[in-house]
């Protein structure tokens, strides 16, 4: 069993390893003039995150069926607790460098909580 001090040390190490930055995009349901439904997204503050790029091993084609390339992101226990499958995540910095064009991802399923962070599966949005 981990002590509180050991767990706090692990969480601090995890936070220090999050060298990217992103913004959570919170959904708001809308209704148009003719009753059509839509969603708009409100951008939150920039937060630290750990981004894992999609790899060839995680995508491509399999028996003629296209497999979607998924990415993965780590969020601290505070920010990750607020994420739902309706959210989007905008990657703004990679390894401390601001991206010329931010990348937007859809949250694919519910985040998984670990002892030091939330892990969120993502799909790229064009």
C-alpha cells in the first residue's frame, strides 16, 4: 500500500512530465431558428497536459477497413475529472513550442482515472 507521501510524490512527478499545453473545450447544446440542434464549444484556460501522438501501429487499414488513428492525452486529477465524452481538447503547445495551427480532438469515451492522472483517448477533428 502506498503512503500519502509516496502518492503525492508520484503525482508531482506526473505533473512535471506534462510538457505540452491544451485547452478543454466545453460543450453547450444549441437550438437554431428552425429547431435544429447543434453544439458550440467554450474554450477554457490553457492547462498542462501530456500528449501522445498517434502511431502507425495504432492506425492504417486492416483487411481493407480503415482504422482511425487515435491519440492519447494525460490530464492532472483536477482538470481530467471535468472531462466527458462531449468535450473536445485543443492542443496548443507541443514540448513547450506553440503550434502554428492548434489541433482539435474529440474525446473518445470516458477518461480513465489512474493514481496520478486521467488518461483520455482522442480522435482528431478536421
